[in-house]
C-alpha cells in the first residue's frame, strides 16, 4: 500500500502591540491552500488477491482498486484577536476570540468521519509565576461549530446510501502546564 500526500501551503500574518505598560493586543490571520489537496489516495502496489473471492460478482474486483477519499476542499481563512493583561510580575491574564472557516464546501463533501463547519472560538488563560524558576499556565477554550447540513454519499459496495441530516457541535478544552527553568 502506498500513500503520497501533498500538504497545503499556509501563510500567516500576525501582530503584537503593547498598548500600555499593562495591556497588549495581539492578532493575526492565516490562509490555508486546501485546494492543493483534492483527494487522499491509497494505491495498491500489487494486484494480488486480497482476502477471498470477488465480492461484487462482476469480475471487477473492488478489493484491488485504489482507496480514495475525495476532498475538493476550499481555501480558508482564520482570523483572531487577543488581549493580554499583565497585572503584576506574578500574574498575566489573556483572552481571545477567533473565527475559523471550514475547508468543507458543502453538505455533500461533509462526512461523518470528520464533520466540520465554520467555527467561533473563545479562550481565556493565565500565567502565575511564583518564582524565577517556576511558572504555571492554565487555559480554557470554547469552540462552537456552526450548524451544518450533511448529505454524504456513503457507498459501501455500491449501495447508494446517503447520510442525510444536520449537526452542530460544541467543544470544551482545558489545559494546564507547569514550567521549570534551569
């Protein structure tokens, strides 16, 4: 089995600006060239029998075909803006928001294997520095996926099944990091 993938190019522009001694503003935009990846194709390098007889009875043994996941995705943008507040030498607080576009162009390309849609992201974080050698970072992120339709043709052995409906999602992420400088 062989897999060759060309990953998309990504370009980012960002900024950081101190507004006062205690406040700073940060932000950026990222463009991803998802149209660079039209599909993922697993290619069989030989034509040997792969586990039994022809499952379709057609003489066209589907077990020997390349496995292809078509994408036909669109290029995307992600925009973000954040505020940093340095309360003291020991405490720093952060808050930010972002809007992230999905590369999935429509309900037919959306799949239950990785459902995706445009999303809005909000984050809160802090750093506590009890000494010059130690610091602790904590963060929380909430992601809300926009409601999206799905009409994905799932076609095992030519059945013509379609997964039809909609979904929306929420994701909560928490992180904790302890740093030691030596």
